[in-house]
């Protein structure tokens, strides 16, 4: 078993208790907790954790000041830091990332997902997952080719109900599975295509809306890897 050492820093004892229970669900995680930034600095130097889970808002020395102290010490400078914050606005998230945080977890958090979220910020995807994502992109290429065929049939007025049904089926599948492989843009574009097809099927949409949604999906897919063909293929 590979030990994964986590140093959790939060001045709220209830949050520390919940994090202890949450991270305890992962049998490979060994946890230490601190109630202040000052205590965390000493623990980090002595224990050398694999990652620090650091609260932003703390008295005396907040998370940002604690991170600055960590980075100024050669013995702790390279420890990855994931912030936790109840103020997860885009401006604050950008600031925390710019300071060198490898990730930010908003409060409140899902206790069942905390360990996985934390690991996701510092562990590269497994080769098997990379291969699966590659297979998904290959599937997207095939789906785009089929969508292109349905689109041309629809644009030429040939068996519109069948073409719309085929497009909806494919778009629905991509919308549901894109996010699973961390391709949220593909998922969102496919959902928009499905909505455009549904509107057209009910007489409330237009072919131009379907065409625009299809082009967006092709562009999103075309930006993955070296696959630039699908975007041209869809609207060609």
C-alpha cells in the first residue's frame, strides 16, 4: 500500500473532524491536522507531507501568509498546497492559483469526495484512464462523421424525422459521457445540439440553430489532441 501523507490546516475544530472522517475513507491516506498556520509550518518541515490542505481564512496567519512562509523555506517550498475556501469566487480562485496553489476546494465540500478531489489535484491520470479518454475521442470522431451524414440529409430535406432522431441519439450520448472523461466542453456542446434538435422536432427551432450547435461541437472536438478533422467534417 502506498502511503499518502496529508497535512490539514483549519482553525475550526468541526471542519477538522469532518475532514478527518472524510479522508479516513481512503485507506492509503495518513492525516495530520493543525489548528493554525504557525503550527502547520512546523509540522510541514518536520513531517514533509505529500500535500497540504490549507484553509484560507484563519486568524493571526491566514492561508495565503502560511503559503508564503512555506515557499520561503527550502525544506517546504515544494510541498503542493490545495486551498479550501468558502469564498470560491472566480477572482479569488485566480488569485490563489497565481500564488502557487495546485487546486482549490470550495466549502462546503462533499465528504464522500474529499479524498478523490485532493488526489486529483496532484496525481497524474493513470495510463489506463488516458487510454480510455483516447478511445472516447475516437468515438467522438465516429459520432461526428455520423452527425455530418444526418446533417446533410436534414439540410437536403431527406427523411427529416429519421435524421433528427439520429442526431438526438448521438448528441444525448455525448452530453452524458463527455464530462465523465473531463471533456466538459464537448458535453456542453452536445447538450446544446440535443436541445436544438428537440426544438426543431417540435417546430420551435431552426436548421441554422442545429448547424451552429453542430459546428460548436465539431470545434470543441477538433481542439483535442491533433484531431482537427471533425470540425471541418461536420460543416463541410
